[in-house]
C-alpha cells in the first residue's frame, strides 16, 4: 500500500517539477534565446519568485481546504465557499481604502495588507465557527458562509464607489490574483512558511483521522478536541491571510485539491492526503500560471483561468452521473 502511495506522490512531484521547469526556462520568452546576464536577471527577479509563489499558494490553499472539510465534515467546505476569502479581501479593502492609501507601495503598506488580510480571515473564521455551534445542519452552515461572502462583496462595492480611482485600481488588480507581485526574498520566505505548515499538518494528521470518526470516539482516545479545533482555526486563518495578502484571492484550489487527492489515493487517511494535497494544489497553481502567462502578447487573469479549469473539474467530481446518464441514454437509443 505504501509503495503505491509513494509511487503516486512521486508522480505528482514529477508533474510539479515539470511545470516548474517549464515556467523557469520557457515562460513568455526562452532563456536560451537571450543574453546570459539578462536571463539570470529574469530568472532571479521574475521566474523563481513566480514559481515558488505558485507552489506555496497552491499548497497552502489545498491544506486549508483539507483542514476545513475535516473540521466541518462537509465536502463543500473551503476558503471561498465559507466566506473566509471574502473576510480577508474585506480586511485588505478596509486597509487600502480607509487607512493605508497613503502607504501604497511602501513597506508599511505591504505589512498593512498582510496583517489586515490575516485579521479579516480570522474574524470571518471565528464567526463561521460560532455559527456552526448553533446549527445542527451542516448544509445550513454553507448557506451562512455564502451569505457572508455576499455581505463582504456588498461592503467592497460600497468602499469602491466612495474611494478615489487610484486606490480602486490598486485594489482591483489585487483581486485578480497574480503570482508575479512577489519578490525573490519574499518568495523564499513564503515557500519556507508553506513547508512549515505542511509539517505541522502532518503532525496532527492522526488526530484529524480520529475527528472524522466522531467527537465522542476521538475524545475517548485522548484527543483534546478544543485544542485541536483551535489549531485548525488559527492555521487556516493565518494560511489564508498570508496567501491572500501576497497573491490576492485565488479560487477553486482549496475546494478541489482535497477531492482530487482522495480520488487519486483512494484513501481518507490524512497521513496520505496531506502531502498529496500540497503537491496537487501546487501543480494546479502552476498549471494555471502556465496557461495565464503562456501567451507573450497577453496575460490572462489568474482567477479567470482557475475558473475555466475548476468548474469542469467540479462537475466531473461532484456530478459524474450527468456524464454517465448521457452514455446510458445513447446506449438505449441505439438498442
């Protein structure tokens, strides 16, 4: 069994490495076709940060999706569906429009966006957790999350209307999502942080397995549920806040990666799924970046690319009967 898992993880790692190599060497222009000094500058200042940013963002959001789906025991739980991304975006909007407009482009502005995104996601996460304790129906929680997402969008629209065009433009381009706004040192630190969270998720994977079996069973085996849930809340809020502040809100990866990992590994063991989710999330982010920046004439928005890829994947995973039904109808009509 472990040999099969190692083989699949190796396969995912090869995909991740191949996409990374393509972005590093080829990208918009081939590094072999330009002067070595220029190629080195492009590699260090643009392409390495972009690749590390994509892997880190995809891996973190995939881990967030896995943790949230385990916490709420709902396959549709994710940063976007539960409104946590909306909370982070609202925090950034409040900083840009009301407080940090004078600090755009400075170190204060950068740290302000980072902290406001984490604070916004944390507040939204606490609100969702508080609501979940009062609702017995888990599907109702998804409705509350969607409503909070709409609420955040409404506040964002009002802030956008009453603020100057320069600040609105800054925020609008931030919402499109991009891996190209991270510097070299920031990308190295970001990648290191993502690996730390990966190790931490692996550390609590056995307790996450017990959480799936029910609170009473997990508690009988010595799991401190209150402490574990606090870990999950803080981890997801910080991960979403960091990724959102650096690259903007990125859709679908947090929702889809855990389902792709479960389908690939045919397992619900978090020890198996954690590394797989990280690799799948990083590969999806790299693939989206390859598609977005593959044309030297025009660069497509990252979230638009992820939506075009994510919606078909969502339908295939959650509604396979749609495609199976068509096949059965065709067979019956032929018969």
